[in-house]
């Protein structure tokens, strides 16, 4: 057996087995979550949480997600930062911005424990002016800041983080404070259906309101897979975006290649949502976004992390294909 064939075989097996390893890791957090609930809340209140499928899943997934988040950040970070800079085109990271970056009033969907919160900070907009940094330091003065050369982002003035899972809120607040965004980042503790005062439900679960066409940018990073009623809620978000506003996405989508991988993905999905916080593997999220309303432009493609060699080739064993890019209203 040649080395190249052997390495390709191992790579393919790793790709096919990975979802089951991830599921097993999530399940391993169940005993510790139960123990933590009883030690924190006491027996009777803890029993109520454990016996409530929705409340228990929130706490369990919160602990699991906090554990795996650093690896997700490490793997996806090289794509998400350029995306918000305006440096992603046709799924590829490019050197110079090809369109506007994030800025203004931002709606972050599913921030969880704050994995991407710091990307809305001015720290990602500016850098030290190295031309006079040394001189300023010697004179005891403050170094001046200049906008990063390879970003098209503008100042973020307000961020609404839509996170209905309360078990994430404590960690999310810590991330907000660490990023220096305490004055502009607001945690919205309700679902998408309750964001606006014109909500179809007719009930107010949140004291604030995000009005139609009031948002400059929507950012969704690996989160639309788990929202309820995706067609309806994605359209609700679309209505909040102003004309000319931009929706930045990095999401996994259903397999649309080879019948056996589509079947394999559906088989995994019989278990996946129950162990991964309601996440659905087989959602055509990119298609749903395209069809939710008229767009002035769409620049979305398959990222290179799914595309070795930067060719149109998709590995046949890819169980979680992704799409990355920008929808402009």
C-alpha cells in the first residue's frame, strides 16, 4: 500500500468517524452536568431541571459548548476574521477587501459564551502606528492608532447578541467585558421571533425592541443550524436588515453531492440534534437565505477548509460542508 493511498484512506476514515467522536464527547458531559445541577441547585430544584428535557439540554449543551469552543475558534478563526473585514470572496480569503466589512448596528445570532464577541471591538479595527510607536514610548506619550490596512470594517456602534439559552449568559458577559464592549453590547435573552415590537406572536418577552430595517449587519457563525422554524425566522431577520445592509454567514449545510454521503449525513442526523443542542445537519441554510427575499448581491461559496487545493473538488467523505460569505440586501 503506497504512502499516499494510506494517508488518503486515514483522512477519509477520520472524516467519516469525526461526527461520531463529536457525539460521544457531547454525551460524556451528561453525568458531570447532572452532578453539577444537583450540587448547585439542591435536590428538589435540581430534579426539576434534570426532568425537564429543554432545561436540562440547555445546561448540558452550555457546558459542552464552553469546552469545545476554543478548538472551534482556532479552526474557524482564520476564516471568520477576514469575513468580517470584507476579505472573503467566493468562499476564499483574499488579501484586499472586496466589499464593506462589519460596522454600525450589528445583530449577532447565537453568540453562546462569546466565542466571536471580541471581533466587534475597535481592537480589530485599529492597530498601533508603528512609525512613531517607539518615539512615543521613549517620550512617555501615548502611541497613535491607525486603521488596519487590510480591513474594510467601520466602527461598531451597537451589538445585539441574540442568545435565548440563559446558561451561556454568565460566560457571555465575561467575554463582553474582556473585549471592552460593555457599553455597546446588549444580550438579548429571547428567540428571533420576539426581537421586534411588530412580532407575530403579539407577546413581549423582552423589554427592548429591534425595529424593521434598523440593523446594518447581521452576523451568524455556525448557529442557523439550530434555530427553530428556520424559514420563518430567517425571514424575520431579513426584515430587520436595512436596505444595503449585509448578512455575514459561516454555516454548515446539508450535503448536496453523492447519494451515499447524503444518506450518511441523514443517518447521523437521527441522533445529532439530540446530543448537539438541537443542531440540524441537513438544513439547506444557504438556499433558505437565498430564497428569503430579494438581495442586491450574494457572494457566498465553499471555504477552503472544505476544499483542499482551492479547486472545485469536495472530499467525498465531508460530512459537514460549509458556506461562507455575504448577502447584501
